[in-house]
C-alpha cells in the first residue's frame, strides 16, 4: 500500500504542552456547550516509538469543513466537519517535520498552520525539471496545464523522455509528479515525488524507521538542492 510523506523544514515545535492526551493547537477559545466549536486541530504524543536517530512520532487530529448535502433523521445539513488523522515525525536535530496522511488533510493542515503558534514550519516546492534531469529513467509523469480544457494528463511507460507526447506536454505544461525506481541498500524501490515536496513509497516496509530512512535518503540525494522554501506566515 502506497504511503506518502510530505517533507517540511521545522522551525519551532513547542513540546512543553504536548503529551499523550489530545492538545488543541492554535487559539484555545472558550466554547459554550450550546455552540458547537469550529474545526479544530489537536495533537498528541504517539505511544509507539521511532527507533531512528532523534525522530519522535505525534498524531495530529485534524478537522476540515466539507460541503455536502445530506440528512440525519429529520435534520438536514449542507456541510459537515470531517476528521482525519495525520502522522507527524519530528527531528529537532535535522529540523525535519514529516507529515503522513490523506493529501487533502495534510495540505489543509499546512495552510491553517499559519494560525498555530505551537508549531512553525516551512513547506517545500520542488523544481521538477531539475529532478527529471537527475534521474536516469522515469516510469511515469503527470503534467499540469494552466490553459485549455484538460487540466492534467499522465504518461506511463519506458523511455518516456524520447516520445513525441512527452516533448509536446513539456512545451505546454508543468511536471507535477515523477515516478521512478530508486536504488538503495541493493534494492530497487518504486518512488513517486510530487512538486509540493511529497515522497510516496510503494513498497511495504517492516518498520517506520525504514521508511523514514529511505525518505531522508531520497530527500538528501535528489531534492535538497532543488527546493524552494515557502514560508506559511
């Protein structure tokens, strides 16, 4: 099962108030019982430990408002608050903050983090053209088009770079994802990298520490020198 890790640069992570009980991030306003609270984000320490350098695991409970029409018995609604969980892995020493979860919720958490004083981090954008130049071969490419009826399109197969479709798409669109095999520890690992700094692993690994180690290897070897930092505040 594929697993995604969004890599960000950690600036501040206030550990003083974070324990195994959920802790509300951001402004903690007084809520009256009769008024349901707006979407909240909570964080707590994970009880399972990460045996890799100084990394620690936290669980982020993130809520996001969804627009949908429905009914619960006699009550109708046009929107509701959906809750999802994001696994966060922090290294104060490396200044790395990894986020693993459903993409929409990870991106929404990043967007709303500008209102959170307890955690501060920088999101990354990858120059996908420079990444392509570093790779000997790719097995899949997604292109994003700003103009025209088609907003995105993909190419899959071997020797993509030499095809006429690839050249045509490069002239009219931007690369949003690249998939390829990465050799590490005498094995070939299928990998996907997105322009927003997310690394997707497709193999199954025994330990979370193995996944984090591979993510950092790819980041250090392929991405660290072709990133652009985007401050959220």
